[in-house]
C-alpha cells in the first residue's frame, strides 16, 4: 500500500469537524502519485460529494478541457481540494473546518512532492500562501508564489469561468506560466 493510500485510509472516517455529519463521502484526490503538477481547489461540490472524486461536475469538465489543451493527463498530474468534505449548500468553509483538514492537506502535498502547484481560485490559494480572501484575487495571478519551496501559480477556479467566460483567456495565460515554470 502506498503512502497516499495510507493517508486516505487514515482520514476516510474523519469526524474532526461538523462537515463529517453532512457529507456523503471524503473527496480525497485523483491522478498520479508522482505528479509534476498538483491542481488544488477549495472544497468538493455536490457532484464530488456523491462520487468521492474532485472536479467531476461542470467545473471538472472545464478543468479537463484546460488540462487536455496542454496535453496533460492524470498520468502526470494530481487533482485535489484543500478541504475533503463538502460544506452544506456549497458555502465557503469555516476557519475551523479549514483547520481540521489542514494536517491532511499538508501531508497529502508532502507525499505527492509536486514540481509545481496550480491554485484554482482565491480560496485554494489562501490555503497555500498568506493571502486574505478579501484581497483582489486578480492581483495574485501572473506571479509566482511559493508553498514550502514549491512554486505556485494562481488561476481562476473553473466555476468562476463558467459564470464569467470573458476571463477564460486569462486562464490560458496562467497555464502558460505554469508550464514554463515547471519546465525551467
């Protein structure tokens, strides 16, 4: 059994916060256990909570489109959320819920050892760097950040692009930065 599977087994029945009472399942992650890139969202949505996999709904289909455009696949990437349980009605996770998952989130990244991380949205980025979610997220894009010496590129969450398709081109700029940084 791999370390990532051991970590999953250790949290499969977590009850450290109130989200354990409303979830259907833990949404852990999917992809390579030796990824070049880890894509991180904030928390699972309803489709993810039903299937136990991250980014499987409409947002996931858009993320798949971006990944395919750059010839990436689950063979060389990993997709996860910072929070492993769905907040009711897709509300933002509460600070105590984020804190309850923090140990698992950090351990997951430690095991995966990605070359680079892509934060999908401001809430995901706030789990990686000191960043106030009340700050203007667009100012965080286009620059490299770091999480424990791992480069981090911030882009928009697919759900945001579904609501604001006029910003889609900016995501492609972010992917270009992501790949350029990874390949250097």
